[in-house]
C-alpha cells in the first residue's frame, strides 16, 4: 500500500523578457509525472543533468512551487500544507542534499545543527534534547565529542552522515536524497551507502534516491524511474530496467556506463558509436507532435514505458536492438 | 577632457581583462619556437632516459606550507610518460594527484609551495625554468584540462576569443587564419554550430559543451602532453562517454601523451594504457591497465576494487575501507602508509622502509604487504557503525 502519491506534478518556470518583462515562454522542468511510494522501499530517479530530477525532489518536499498537480500524504492532500514550516508533512519527509558541506551552517556547532529539527517539531526539554542528539550521533557512528565541533572539522563522508542524522531527527517516513554520494570518494561512498541501508532497515524508511550514477542506483533501489526532459520515459523494477529496458533513452543511458574491466573496450566503443547513430536517428520518435515525451504504457505489472501505443513500442524496441546495449 | 575620461575608462577595462588574462594564461598555451632545439638527446651523465619517454619525473616532492613548515603532499614520486600513451593516475581526494599534475605545468606559487625533484621534458628540467620560459611551454607543449569548465573559462569573453587568445599569443597566424583555426577546432571537438558557438559566452553553453571548449583550447597549439584533471567528473554518464571518446580520438590523431587524473575506475578501464594508483602522496602500484584490473596486488587497490558498486553483483553490502586518509600534517612518514587501514595484517608483514618492487614485467608494487594481505570477513558490517 502506498502512503504517498504524487499526481500529475508539473513545475514550469516562466522566461521573462521583451516588453515590460512579460512572460515570453515557459521552461517545462517537470511536466506531468506520477509517482507512488510504499513504506520501506527505495525509489531511484535517474536522468541526465537538467532533466528535472532535482526539481522533482525539491517540488515534493516544498522547496519549489509547483505549477499544478497534487501530493497526497496518507490520503490527505498536502499540496498547500507542505510549504508551511510546521506541518506534519515536513516532519515525516526529510531531505539530504548533494553538497554535504554547503548544507551545514558553518557557524553552528553540530549539536545546534541536529537540534534544529528537534526544536521545530518535537518540543523536548533541554536534557531530553541533548540525549536525543547523543542518540543520533550514535546511530550515524560519530563520537559524542562531535557535538561541540563545527562542520569544517569533519571529512566529506562524516558531514554527509551528519546530514543523514539531521534528516533522521524527527523520525521521518521518507527521505529524499538528492545525489547524496556523488561528491564522495569511492570508499567513503560505500560507507555512506551501507549506512543508508542500515538506517532504512532499522526505521523502515522510504528513500527517493536521485542520482545519475547508474551503478549506485542499481545497488540501492527497488523501483527506478528514468527521467528525460521533465517526463518519465521508463519505470520499472531493477530487473526490468537493467535486464529488459525498452525505451531507447534508457538503453543509451545503460550503454554509456563505463564497464569495470578494460577487456573488450574497443568493441564496446564501437558498439557505443553505432548505438549513438541509431539513437540520433530514432530519438524523435520518442516525442509526440507537441515535443512532449509520450505517456507511460504498461508492459508488465511493474514495468511501464513511454510510447505512443503498445504496437509502436515494440517497433522502437526492435530497431534499437541492433544498437547492442549491454 | 572627454578624451581623457575615455582613456581612463579603457585603461580600467583593459586592466580587468589583464587580470583575467593572467588567470587564464595559467591554464593556457604558449607556442615555443625553440622546440626544434629540443630533439630527444639524452642528458649526459644523468642516467638514461627511455627513448620514447615524453616526460620523466624523478623524486618529485610537492610541499605545502602550513604554519611555516612544509608538508609534502606528493612525496617522492617518479614515473615516465611515453609518446602516444594515456597514463591514468587514480586515488582518493587528498592523495596528491592534482598537486602532482599542477606541479608539472607549474601552477604552484613559489612562496607557499615547495617543489623539489626533477621534471624532465625533453632535456629540460621544468622546475629550473623561469616564468618566461615556462610560459612558452605551458599551453603550447603541455596543456591542461580542468575539472570545472565553468570556472576555468573567462565569463566575460566570448568562446571564440578565448580560444583565439592562445593562438594569438604563440603563433604567427593572421587574424583570419586564427579565426579559421578556431572554427576548425570547434568542429573537431564536435560542437554542432561552430560559428554560433564562437560568439556565445560560457554561461550559454551546457556542461558538456563547455568541456568540449576546454578541450579545444587545450589542443589548439597541438601540445605534446595533455593533463586532464578529472575531465568528466562534473558531467553525467552519456556526456562522459562522448567526452572520453573524443579525448581518445584526438590523442590517436595527434599522438600526444595524456595524463588522466580521476577517481573513477570505470573511466580508467575505458581509457588508460597504464595506471598509477596513489595513496597519501606516494605511488603504491603501477601497471598496464589489463594487469591492474585482472591482478591488482596492493591491498589498497584491491580494497578499492572491492568497494565499487558492481553492475552485475548481487551483494547486499558494499565493502568499506576502514579508517580515513590521515591529514597532511599527521601523515606517518615512515613505514607502509597504508598499514593502519589494514590493522588485521601484522606489523611484520610490512617493510620498514617500503620500496617499489617489480613483481612482473611493468607491474610495480610498493611494500611487500600485498603478499600477506587477505580480505577480512565481515569487516564491512560494522565499519560505518564504529
């Protein structure tokens, strides 16, 4: 059972200019997407830069005004409420940002940083608050003397764990993680990802994991959304996307992941080049006459692909087959 | 009076550009006409240089000043770069890989950074050259591509002018020839509408296009060596694949040697001919790319491969390397620097004074602890929780 739904979410930015700074055009950053979230699952949102994936995350949590659409949280419409500071929605849905350094206030000690959501939502006595902060530090595996330190005294991985601790402070149901590990080194990345999985198991959290790293997404996520130009082009379980991708764009994305072995790289490069040609030739078929990506059509129970109709879907699949995606 | 004002204004604008120019110059290109005197002619009495060596680094130390003491971020690094080769330098942040690169191209400040050792380019030691001589090499013969193209490009100059600046500085081309050259370069790096792009400013381009412009600038004077410092870290996978393919093609065309600095092992697998792994300022393993990926030997390299999220593995947990890289000031300077990250390997397994061993042809490993290394079971389970 899903506890949260996003229905036909749209975020459009006006482009102003010309006479009296009137609105000349719109940027369709997010253009009608539907999502639903179940408790304890991890959802991946993948796409190239500028496709609207971060905007989606920000719009859901209320950092971005939405143009139209609805967000339902446990059956209630929270579309308006979510922008108010003290709403329950804010307590239950938290966010982690990509840049762990700039998302921590450099003038505050760690104790105060972690206390902020507690003070906003939980109304504890100072002693309880201090105990709570201690617990949080313990969960994320930092020593107790970290309380008195400032953000710059920590390494990148530790800072990201502090961010996670802050997100956990109010016992949320869901955490939106916007590229949480893409600024981290490989070994630290492994640490943070493992840790995120641990916390998830412990608290039954739901993650919306926004990333462009397909390796990380595969490791973390149950359901994956592939986003392109503000719309979803494919949605499915990990197996659907990585084993049986249908949309041309998804295939291209998968074919450009660098393999982790140098064996056969010349062959891969040739295949990639060939596929690129097919892609250039075929990609216009992914849009309708208004230049929008088609709506999603179900292929199986879990697997949805954007296509004009079920028959044409098969056609696109067949022709791009020769591109040889891995 | 009015004329005077105009002159002052023009001077001010010019000065502004001058400042930017100085910055940009650091990243850019100067043609040397003295190259002809530079034929590969080994230095007498200096040991032997490999015949096809393009760049030889010997015993390089790069020390940064912290409270009036110098701490070496790069600690005795030696390697050679051959013609027509892509040499990858891999390591986590803070291991000294970027310091190494910037010292080759001479971007360090004399007062705050102490660079010792030898960087031999042809028969000249780059560290002994004065600014003027270095300017002639920098850009013309050794060029650099930076990680963040937006901050490496001048926001106030049009793309075409920025590329042209380099050519104007070191070549005898006329204005028309230079413009022609700029168009050719932009086309070469795969920018669809060169005429239009040349007139645009950096902020009007996407990240991938900006990086292409950086590459166009880097290859404008046909350098012998290109240093690419994390050229694709800021880009997403599809663009990354395009940029890497482009770099490789250009390299095959021009025969330049590329030093590719990255922390992405996938990029290394796709690109490199030879790989050096750095840890805490030292090279700990060096091998041809096939060998390194098939038979990594040093514990750090093996752990690094282990902690990579594999596309085809079913493992629930990723492996974690325990501990952290010590900061520059706290770095133990004796013994095996990796020893405290693998505490389950006994002290006796490490060398007291680690040295570089050739364990098979062209495969070098620092210290002998790799012989005794094994993965500890269950080590990953609570590493994050400690």
